[in-house]
C-alpha cells in the first residue's frame, strides 16, 4: 500500500497541530507549578524560614549521602 504525498502532508500537518496543542498545555502546567512553588516559598519566608540556608543544608546532606 502506497501513501500519497497528500496523505503524508495531511499526516504531518495533523501531527504538528496535535504537538503544538500538547506543548501549549505543558506550558500551562509548568506555569501553574511555578506559581505554586513561588507561593510556598513566600509562605516559608513569611514564616521566617531562610530558604537559601535550608537549601545549602539539604545540598550538603545530599553530597554526604552520595559519597
């Protein structure tokens, strides 16, 4: 069975359309995730938690574990 050039073009156009829509949804998910991260960081900061110090402590612990 041979696929015509028009069928191939149609296939690729539909595929691109689908992938663009999926990428748009992924960008939305990333944006929402970033907003949630920022909200939690702000809440921790408002509660007096030094995020940078906590991050450094966590990194040092990870480094020790991975030795």
